[in-house]
C-alpha cells in the first residue's frame, strides 16, 4: 500500500531515499500530533554525548568520563545499550547540583553546542507541521534539564523527556520514572495522552520522525512514521515497510 503521509508539505524539498517525496494530506478539523525525536533527527548530534564532552572540556567533569561517554553513545546508536544503562549514565552526570546551579551551564551549552547544530531543514520540518495546525511534541531519551531550552527554541510546547530525580533540591543522579527510550517512549506517550485528555486513537493520524532503530516502537505506534537520516537498521526496516526516508541538509 502506498504511504499516505503528512510529511511532504515543506518549504525545503527534502530528499527521499525510497519512493520519492510522499504527497501531503489535507489537514483535518482537529489538530493531529507531530512527534519529533531530537538527537540525530532535529539535532545534528546527540545532546547527552555533547553535554558530557562540554562539561569535560570546561573542567566540570573528569577527563576519564570521555571513554565511557563514547562507548555508551556507540552502544545506544547500535541499539545495544539498555534504557536503564544509557539514561542512567547520563542522568548520573547531574548528581550533586541543583537545577539552578546547572542553569548557567545548560544555557551556555545550548547556545554554544546545540543551537548551531539544528539545521534549517529541521526547523522547516517543524514549522511545516505548525503551519498545518498540528500539535507539536518533542520526545527524547535525553533528560529534561538539557532539552527544555531546545524545545523552547523550536517553539515546541510539549516535551516528553527522561526525568531526573531530586532530593533536598539537588539532582540525585537517578532517573525518575520510566526512561523515555525505546518502548518507554510509547509508555510515556500514552501517559502523556491520558494527562492531556486524549485517547490513544489520536495516534492513528499522528506523524513521528526519528533517525534511530531505538525508536521503532514509537514509529510503529503512529499512522504516519517517517525515518530521518536513519541508521542502517532503521533504514532497512523503513524500506521493507515502505515508510518515507528523508534526508535533511545538515
């Protein structure tokens, strides 16, 4: 069956690796959801990996963490790191400081490392859905502390991210609740839908964008999945299932 998606009505004419650019579908009467992964999708890089390197570069964290950081990033991108191990390692970097103490660092990190890595094509993709009247949701495995500014910069009000635990005003270095990764993204999405007074039925008309095989559960949960600069495993799955495959100019 040909794909009947919503993700081609863009100003920048993205390249499709399989089957050409799919036709746009007229927007319905009620807003549809547009779900965006962040790392290696809207962002040319990984927020968690970049954050660790940034903190090491500025002497906030020890140099010894770089090797562990790279190994964790490689394992995650290969779909080999567990959600608990991956999210736990990165949330653990926050331990011992309050969100207020981290605020100057995350502000600097966003402006120096994150914002320059958001390509115009990614912004155009988000804007195309905004112009359609869709409800935009950023859903990311990266923790809320370092993704809030990115969501705000993209004009995305709804953020579903891995949450971090606090005690006595300080970050404990532990995850709070379910990591927003793999099947956890779907679980957290359903929790979010319930909190918004929306039924799971809205996912039939929803679009979702990701680069990673880790997001197969999310992509498979919506009616309009879209692979963006995908890894090899996701590319193979997308081609087999005739999902659109998009390449952004980065």
